C-alpha cells in the first residue's frame, strides 16, 4: 500500500537553525544555503530599505523584517543571543525561532533558515554599526576606522574558530557577508531619522 504521508518536519529550535544556515556550513551545503541568502537579498532594494529605515523607529533587524514582509518583534534579538555555537540556547530562544519560522510560513526548510539568518545577522552587528557611526562622519568611515566587529566565529571541521575581520569588516572569501549594501543602507537610514524634540 502506497500512502502519501506528509514528511515530518524538524522542530524549530536554535539547534535546527544552526544546522541549516550558510554561516555554520561548508562545501556544497554552504554554497547552496548562501545562494538562498543572496537571492533573498536581491529582492530588497537597498535604497528602499534606507527609506524604510528613515520612516520607522524600528531596530535594524525589525526594519529588515518589514522589508521581507514579516513582523519580527523581539524574536530576532532572542535568537541572536543564542545563535553562535559558543552560546547555550534556552527555551526562550527556541520559542523565538519557532515564532520566526511561523512568521515565514511555518516550514522548517533551508529557505526559512536563510531568511531567519538574515535577520539575525542584521541584529547586533548593524545596531553596533549605527552606534559606532554616531561618532564618525559616515558609515563608510566607521567601517574603516571603528567597525562593529573585529572578529567572528566560524565552524571548521566541527570546531568553533575565531576569524579576524581586520581590514574586512564584512569578512572575505566564501564566507564574506553578502549583505554589505543592505547593512549600510539600514545604518544610513537610521542615522538619517529626524531627531525628536
């Protein structure tokens, strides 16, 4: 008897997310997952993202979520604090992943993971870029003299390693961040917001 039973999906969690994103992958998995991220970014015009950032009071990740057609609230920050392999996820972080999976349609696949990873990547680093840029003449100058990250973590052969970002604030090589233009647009938009009286 041939039954067309639905394939069970993995439960959304930090462990699931880490296992599905380009950042913590290598080889063909990394290339395929990175291509999904690049395709998602290609749907978002940086100039439109900059304008959206000016017109809201949202955080960088929340602005990006709006541009992607979802509302993320504080879920992205909850995921971001437990995203890296050196951190220990908790129930709140797993619940936040589940909320983001639901916002993106409820399917635990590589595309959903790619979309969530874009928001997580925009969370702390772009917020720090905005903060640093407030004391410099431009976002570009900030990236040269006071970048938000000096190093990052990668997984190589199952081991977490530190990678220097000196001279390459968005990384380099196969793991270079594809969201440079979007991060700059978000930061510039937020910095251009009218000051409140």
